[in-house]
């Protein structure tokens, strides 16, 4: 028997502006964490040097606590099979970036890469709400809508490493055009924070009803402000969340009939609206399900602290690394 | 090394009216086959007795050719995990039928059960177009629309054994109500043979255009007749298949963004329309995909003979049976 209890993992979450990093143990406890800027590094080599400079003293300091087994990385368009970041629109480094190769060479440690929502799913399976589950879907509802799908206890990467782009599935054919993909009527066009603001602007234009949202400068309208108005009973703000929940529920019904998960785990700023969005979500999900799927699927919230979830998710990739 | 080459499998495909059965070897060759009526048996025990009566002489006769390893069964609402048929609308036996238990007791052979479309996917993986593929989606387009999804080399059964009901995903919210599920705008409501006839009737009503379909008694209209008229250049019949292909393509795009398969394998009467349906299908699939998925997914036809596919699919379940 090998004692795994003293193994440690590094988790790195690369975002367009900032990169978070942390040192994590098997129980999902973060021993150290921090962040650096991503966007100041014009080339990826200088970025990796900067990550190395902050992480090597941490690795040195915790030598006594355990062996660092590897580095897990979550990044937009991160490909698990190739270890590359492919054409990520939010990152300065263009084209195909061989991230795993570069990180391994620099740190002399094995590394694994996937996109941020897939990493979130692996984090939830290792440390969070999906512990012990073999079939679940993770949906992250923030600025965008991401997803990670686990079936038979394994993350679905697809034949090319890019599976699980549920935010870009079409749920309203011919509907709202997405601002960057140009796809009409995708889930992200409605159920992201950006989509919620667009729905509010549309409803304010279409209706003559009184609304405290009319006092807000349209350029400053945010999903948070809409939520605050909804809580105070503003009818248009409430309708924005009801409509968003309806679209989300219809989309979730389709996902359930695909992989029949035990649970759908929701994460991100949008779900802070609680029942305002979740009640219509559940209603419209159940309504669009075949009877054999009804009243079975758990809709639950992530159990990971929002600030730590990205690091934890990335770190959890390490536990599946083969030697 | 155990020599597997002389193992044989029994495949049974249970339909509402008829049940097909066959004895199959590892190469997918059917040594014997036949069929019996399903609907004349008011209880499942009498049905299993009838299956036993036709199969036991076959098993006896082929004793010299190999060892029968087990029995694979495809049936509507067949559940792989529980071995039961649950509330199948087309079968006389109501409620939950413990089919695997009853078959095992009668034949003294291990048995496995799943729904017919899942069995088709397993058949394609073992003997057909999906040999060597680890990620593909099987879509059967006949009277209904069924599906089987393979990811990481495994069929996705979901947490309850019912995954892969893609025919019931909603592709036109608020659209055509399905005649039996009552779900609005599901794929099956448009892309099944039944859906195609409904589309033709709608188009004939909405348009005043000349069409040879107007000479057909509406009660006798079938997807086959519509296809024959389309081939002769009838504009409404052609539009029926173009529209059906559009809906199918939009649905396939959503499925691709879920599990990123290497191929989608199509099977069933509807695809006999060939390019009439497949050209719009591919066009609208590609149009609704993120660039990272475009021009990658193979759209291919089943390689199994239609008459044998159900028996082959069911038999292939046997090769994964654990001792």
C-alpha cells in the first residue's frame, strides 16, 4: 500500500486578466494560494517564468508536508488530450499554445490541462457536491456559460478533447444572436450574466411598465443590480430572472435526456438569485422531461467556495495523472 | 489465453408486434435467425416460453460450433442496470417486467438488456461502422427517433440506465406537440417517419403550390411516398425533406457540442432519402457549431443490414457480460 495522504497538487487557473494558483492536499485544503496578472505577459514563456517564480518558493517551503505530484491547469480552450490551449479568444497568446509541454519542462513535474468548466466538474467530484457520483453535469453560469459532463465516473472529453460546450447549444432556434460566436439562440446568449442584462434591456424597451431599472444608466446595468431590484419586488427585474430560469430549465431537460445524470451542479454568479431563477428552472426542466426522468434529477449548488473553486478544480486533475 | 473465437451469442429484439432472434458469432455472422409474434402473449412468462421453444433446438443444433455465452436483449424501455422493461407503451405487459431475471431462470444463461437504440450502437461498435471508435452517437430514424451514445469507449447509460433519449430533446420550443409524449417541439415530432408525414400535411395546407402529394389519400401518405415524389422533383415533397434535414442538423449540432463524437451514425428508413435529407442536415449542423467543431464530425450510415441490425445489436451486449 502506498500512502497517498501526503501527496500535494498544484492548481493553476488561467483567466484572461488574472491567473490564480494554489497548493492543495487530497482533502481539498488549500495550503497556499495567490494570483498574478495574465495579460501583462506578451508571450507564454514569460508567463510561465512568472508562475515559476511565485510557485517555487511555495514548493520549497512545503517540502516537509508532502510530495508535489503534479500540476493541474484550467484554461479557456484547454485541451486535455493535446495539452494545448487552442485559439483562446480571451488570451493574449494566439494560435496553439503547447502549455503542458512548457510547464513540464520548466517545473520538471507532470501536468494536465483542461478548460475551466471541466476542471470545476473534476473539483466538485473530488472535494465538493459530486463526491461519490458517477453521473452528473456541472454548469457554470457567470460571464459565460460553461459545462463539464461526467458519465460512468469519467469526464467526457470527446474524441478531440473539446466535449461539453453546453453553453453554445441552441435552445431558441432563430433567437438572440450571440455577441461573439454569432450562433442564434444559444444558452449562453440568454443565461450568462451578459445575457441577463440583454434580456432586461429588451424587456424595458418592449414594456411600458414602471421599473426601478429605468433609473439605472443602461451602460451600468448588471445582473447584480437586476437581482437586487428583483428582490425588492420590481416586476421587470423579476420577469428577467423568471425568463432566464425558463430558458435554463428547457436546456437542462435536453441535457438530462442526453446523459441522465444523478444531479446537475450549478455554480457561478447567476445562481445567487436563488429561487428567483431556480423555481422557474426546475418547473420548465420537469415540464420538458419524459416521465421516466421526472422528479429524479437533483438540482444542487456547488459546495466549493467561489474564490477557491477554480484552483481546487485545476488541482484535482492531478489525482488522475498517470505516472 | 482463452480462445474466444468459438463463443456464440443469442440476440433477441423485442418489438410491439414481432420479436426477432438469432444466434451470432464474434464476427457478427448470424448462424440462425427467426421471429415470433410478441403481441399474442398476454403475459411475459408465456412469451419467454415461446422464445425458449424456438431457441433451444437452435442451441442444441449448434453445440459443435461453439459455446453460447449469453443472451442479449433489445427492448423498448429496457433498463441495463435493473434488467427490467419499465412501462413500455408499445408492449402488452404493463408495469415493470423483470425480463433478465426470467430469461436467466429459463435458459440458465446470463442475459443483458437495454433499449433498441442502445443495442444498435453496441452492434455498430462491434460489427459495423463504429468499429474502433471510442466516441460516437448512433441515431435511429424510423417510426420513432432513438439514440445510443458512446463516450470513452463505453455506452452512456446514465445514473438510472435511461440515458440517450435524444429523440425527445426539444429542438423547436413551443413547436409541434408530440402525439404521445405531449412534449412541444421534440426532435421525434419532426424527424421520425410520422413527423415527416405531419410536415407534408402542414405544407400542403399552408401552400397552394401544385404537388403530386395532393393526389394521395391523406390517410395513406407515408414518408416513402413523400420520398418517391421528392425524387421525381415535386417541390413540396422536396421541401419536406429539406426542412426535416434542417431540424435534424440543428439537433445534431447540439449533440456534437455535448459529447464531441468522432462520428454520428445514422440508421433507419428515413435516411433512405439520401442527399435529399443529408445535404440540409450537414449544412445546418455545421452552421450551428462552434468553429472548433466544424468540418470534423463524420456523418455516416450504418453498415449493418437493416433486417439483421436489431439481432446483431442485441447479441453484441453479450460480449461485455461479466462472468
